[in-house]
């Protein structure tokens, strides 16, 4: 078992490479120029921090992609902010991403339910950003027994009463749809518990299995590919976390690049390359 917040992917000091060799650079350039769609994780890639956010990079990478006429999408498990909030924040950091290029797990959860079941009534275990995205697609939140679905995202005001109600509804047959099932996310300067453990609690209590939308579920990647009609082979994921970004991409048949500005420092065997900043992508296009 790896300790909380550790994915066991940090290399021993002698294996930390300072930079790519010239033949590795050439190879990466060849691979990236062949890609049509660049998927970016948000936290730990473009910015970091939750209360106070600090820009990591992205301006140069996005401008280079526009120049090269490549598609880009931000693919984030964030389920607490609406896409408008995320776009505003990126624009404050001078990262020129359009609203329709931001796919959050909250937005895709709402869309997934709409595509599969139409407009539904649901019980929410989650925050305002998720409710906003659900509302935009015509879903109606209810506190009552008429909820046909239990929708779960990160909820930092979670109570026993809320969890118990959600479990009762799920035990009664309401499917559990979760924005994602990651164990932790980076909060401030350390890892904090994410949505996954809450989903597990509900599954255990209700004797049911949840549908998971966000990374590392391939569902989120497939919905992103479908948006711009791109094949997995022509897409690449740029992320900071192996067990969500990189493993999720791999499950969807998508190659990836690790950036070392977030959770993990080491992704040998799964990433095409490891870069020290997202903007380094611009050097290979
Ligand atoms: Mg991240």
C-alpha cells in the first residue's frame, strides 16, 4: 500500500534526468507534430493551489498550438467550479483558452446523464459548480425521494445525513454517477481526500456500483475525443498525475506526457516524455 498522497512513482535521485538528449528531443518532436488534439490537465499543469492559485505555465504552449492549428481541450476532474469560473481564472493568467475548450468532470457528468437518460431529477453530493453544470443541461436537483439518480462530486460540506440519504436512494435503485473517483487532490501544499473514498462508501453502503466519468475512467477521454472527432492515436494527454491523467489516457488508447510541476516526478514506461513545464511543449511543435 502506498501512503496517502503517494503514487509510488517518484524516482530515486540517480534516475532523475535533468533534460532530454538531442535524439530524444527529435523523437518527441516527431511524435507531437503528428498529434491533432492536445489534452491538458488543469491543477498541477496550468496552475496550482486551491485557496490561492499560482500560475505554472500554458500561455506559450497554447499560443504555439494555435499557431500550428492544433485542437486543444482542458480536461479536468475539478467538479467544484463551473467552466465559466475556470475560463475566467485562465484568462487572468493570460492563458487564452475558450470556454468551449474546457471540459470538467462536472460538465461531462451532466452531459453523460443527458445523453443517456435525458433530463433527470437527482440528489446531489457535491458543490455549486456541479449543480450549475447539471442545471445547464436541464437536470433538476431534489432533496426528496423522487431523485432518480445520485450524483457525486467533491463535497467539502459533506455530512452524515447527506451521505446516508444518498446511500438510501442508491440502495433503492437510483444509479450513482460520480464525477471522478480519485483518492486525493492537491490542496494548498499537500494532498487532501477527493471524491473516490466517498464513492466507495456509497457503493459499500448501497451494495451498488457507481458509474465514474472523470480520469482515470476512459469515459472522459472518449467524450473529449468525440467532441473534436479525433482518434486516440492522434491525441496526447499532458498531465502531472500518473494514476489519473496518464493511466486514464492509456486506457483510452491515448499517449501522454508527464510534467513535473504537480503530483508525480516519474512516469518511465507510461509517458512519451517527462517535461519540467507545460510550456516546453511549444519547443516541439
Ligand atoms: Mg493534476
